[in-house]
C-alpha cells in the first residue's frame, strides 16, 4: 500500500527528532549518556568506533577495519574500498586529537590520485555521521532562543508575538553551538569535571568555547533586561524554558558538517564564515554596532561548527589554507574586527597530488619558504590505488552495476567465488532494443588483475615470483601450489615503496568495459548469442590497445603496462582451464568415507598398529593406500612402489603431508567435543588441494576416445560429443551462460589440442 511509505517516513523522522528540553534536563541526559555532550573530534571518533570492526587482508596482512568506512547505513553505496591502513591512521590521529595528547594544531589532509576513494570518504563521513546522530547514543544538540517575552525586542526579534508557544519566535543557533557553552566558564569547568568523572571514558569531554555571537546577543539582551528589573537569579531567568531550549538536530551538510566545494567562490571571509547582509544591518543595528543576527553564517566553518569541516579539492582553495592555520590552535575566527566566534570543528582537506606540487613551489628557499608554516600544520594521509585483486574486482563491479553491498567472506574461497563471477548488464543497441550483455566469468577479474599488476613494483620481486604472484599474495596472504603453501611472510617486499601511486585507474577500466558492452563482437553461433558475450581476452586486449591514446598515461607508462599484459592473460587462461577441467572431471568425486578410510589406514601404517573392524583387528591395507594415492590423488605412479610397498618418497608424503596436516588441523579446530572421526578430511588443506587438482592426464585416462580437436563441432554419438554436452551443462550450473561456456571451452580446447598427442 502507498500509505505504508508515508507511515515508514513518519516513523523514521519520529526516531530522529526529540521534543526540545530544558537546559537542566539536557545536563541530566548528558550524565546518563555522556556521548551526547562530546566535543567535535571525540564525537567523530565515537561515531566511527560505534559500528565496530572486521578483519580484512590487505597487502597480504590481516588488519582490523572500521565498518564505518563500509558505509553500512547506506548499503555500502559510498564505501571506501581498501586503504584500511590509511583510514586506521586517520582514526589514530582523531584519538590523539580528541584526548588532547597532541596534533590539535593539525589540519588532517587526504591526498592521492584521482579515483582512489577520496570523494567516497567525504560522502561516507556525511552518511555515517548523519545516521549516527539519529541513534540515542549519537544525538547531537544545540540551543534555540526566544526573547519575544522580554519587554524590549528592538533589534532582536523578527516578530511581535510574545507567546512562547509560537514556534516563529524561537531562533536556533546558526552554528550549532554546544549547549554547555551557555554556562559561565567556571561553572562549566566544574560541570565537565563531574561529567568526565562519572563517564569513566579515557577521553574526557572538553568544551572550551563561548557562545556564538548570535546566541551571545540574545543572552546579553535577556541578562540586561532582567538585571534592570532587579532579578537576582540572572542565569536561571535567562535559561528559563521561556527563553532557552535545548534541541537535537540531525547532522548533515550545513548542520554540523561544512563542505567547501571546488566551485564555491567569494572572498576568503565569505567562504570561511559567511557575510554581512546590508539590508538586515539597517533594520537590526543594535547599540551602535553590527548585530550578529545580520550575518549569514553560511561559510564552511559556520556550517561545520560542532563537528566536521571539509575543504574539497583543496588546490582550488589554496589561498584559504593559510587563513585556516590558527583555527585548530585558537579555535576562533573573526566575523568582523569587533566580533569573533569560537569554533569546535575537526578540519579535514582533500586534494589531488597537485596540492603537494603547489606547496613545494618555494621549497628551494629553505628557511624562507612562505608556505613552511602551512606544510607543518598539514597531517598527510595518502590514498593509493588498490593493490588487492578482490577489492579492485569489487570496485569495477560497482562501477558497472548498481550493486553496492561490501563483499565479506568467512574465508577467501567465498571472495574467490565473487571475483570470478560473471556480470550481466542491460544495454540499448543501435536499434533501440534493450539486450542483455554478459561479461563472462573471469572477465571482471581479468580487468581488475591487470589494473592491480600495473600498480605494483616489480623491482623487489624474489627470484621465480611474478607480478601476478605478488598480486595474489597481496590479496590473500599466501600462494598455493598443490599442497605447498607459501605465505607473504616468506618474502621480503619494500613496504615503503611507490606501489599504488601509479597504474591504471578504475575510471579507465570502467570506460573501456562500457565501450565493449556497447559493441557486439563478430562471433557467431547457430543457436547461442555468442556475439553478446564479452570474454576476458576482449577486456584485456581493449585495455592494452587504448593505453597509448589515453591522455592519462605517458608513453613510458603505456609501454610498461603493455609489457605486463602477458602474465595476466596466462593466469586468466589457467583459471578458465581449471573451470573446464573441473566440469569435465566432475564425476571424479571422492566420497568422504573413502578419504576417511585412507587416512585411517595411513595412521595405522605409520604407528605400526591395527585397525578395528567388524571382523576384528586388521593391518593397514597397503593396496588400498596405493590405489588412493595413484588414482584419487594422482600423486604417484606404480614406479613409486615396490609391489604395494611405498618408496621412501611415498612414505615421506604420508608422514609429512597427511599425518602432520591432520594433526595441525585437529589442534587448530579443537573444542570440547572434538573427535577424529568427526573431521571432514576434505577440509584438510593438503587433501583438498590434491583432490581438487585435475590434470589432462586424468581426462586421457578416463575418456580414452575423447579428442579436443573435435570440440567445436563434435561428431554425433561420439565420446567427445557426450562429454561436451555434460561439460557445458556443468559450466552453466557453475555460473556460465551456455554462450560463455561454449566460448570458454572452445578457447581452452584450442590450446589443449596443440599438445594433446
């Protein structure tokens, strides 16, 4: 029902806003929930920490990542993929600033090439802070004033109705001033001592600011009126609910978040804090000076007071940066010569690398560099291009589809399944008809892997390791070859290198793939729409072909990136070949009971023990173990045995690869109810790796009449025809379309046929 949407909207707003409260009610609420009184940097830190962390692998290392940066409230639409170490450094800086342990004078600076996530950081911060401010523990408050009930309202009120019930008579602080700034400094200091003592937080709340000029005008006027009337309890009179209310607000741009965009113009003062309104000045002149109510308060610092100020594309506003120098230190900015405003905001600037060039233009002057003070105040956090295959694949996927949920997996196998998956996109052809185009399995993976490989440093590669190997190490932390595993700790890489500072950006990849999706290939098939399939090689060739004409790459870069294409093509072919082999040999399946029986006999053989059976104890069966090792594992042939007795090589395999692996697995997965017979032996890495490792020799052995040269159009009623039909069916169940399964299997069989005999 349409009414449901209206009710849902009503419920959301009810959950975000509260009725205004008195100042003393706010103080009571702060003692109950101290986070609602947090100062800007502490509040920002609490918002980020409120969503917890998750474990990720980046550059081959496990790291704890704050879920806040996954943009969970917005279903990941503006998630920042990767750069976890940089974001953790940002949070560490916030923690230092919030606790007043240093860096309070710093302006946090995010720098990096285009398309590295800097704009997403801005959007993610806005989204996350907005949603956090809707939660009970994340409420944000300011004050509003009503002076209409005072006897003389000249110059202070826009209306004549003296009723406190009339909402038109209430005026909110235009800069989200903190409610505790209403208290005199000494009283506020004592209040904060008690508040921090009761909260037990290791980061105390700090409120050093005074009332903003707008609120100060109202406060001073009310205080003067009551003083003239002989009122002795002046603060109580001014803070009475007839004049002062504390209200919550939902954080957003203009309300606790100020964003200065690249296209914003005006004088430095207008961009920073706002401007005077001449028409209002004539009407609201108060006591012979400018009235702060005649100020616009629409500058970036005014909007961001209370929480966060962001200067976007800071190179466009480099003239402002020097004027921001004293803001973090002094927490104060001038509206006019005689009127200043205290600020509590976390300053953050975002730029491309050209700001660094701008800041260094006087570096050769050494001590006379006029920008030296500014550079000292900037605390740089550098975003880089992604160097993780799974993250880059996800990023390309997001650029091509509307799917924004952040990929998470219990293990790498889940991520690997996502990496290889196909993508279907609806496009309109030249005739105006909407058709489905398929990026075949491994096509997006190929684009992502090529991009990552261009971003890696090849200077520190150990002997025998390729850039593709390095990319895989960075993505999952290990390399697996059969049952041999090498972790990233086995290698030494330069962790302070230039990786991620250059390479193919995702925007180039996206545009290349988008062009391919609009152009049908010249492939043809009698029954299948193969012309609508974009294969991995199509993507890689198009990316490489466009390098020299793309303005974003120099000639040297284009040549270097072209040289890295072959390794990526080889790896992607290996993945396609594995898919086809797995489909052909799907029936080569080993039951759990067969594996368990083999492991049991190996244990008995190693311990020179007997096995208990229904017929009584028996010795380990040498033939059973030999058959499993030669036929199921395919690890050895008859030459490795003397009859059925294992050679030293086979014996070493049983002890080091099977028994040791099982013992380690059992220890790592132990619990109170652990028992060997409950173990899924196919989950032991060595067993799984070997069982899943298919070879063409297995195909030859199992299908003697199979001929890969007949694959494209096999004769009817042949073993090749029957095997192809089953293989295409299995590939389709594994995620391929019939068309992409046909094209992929053809490609693999063409390569296999060259060496079949």
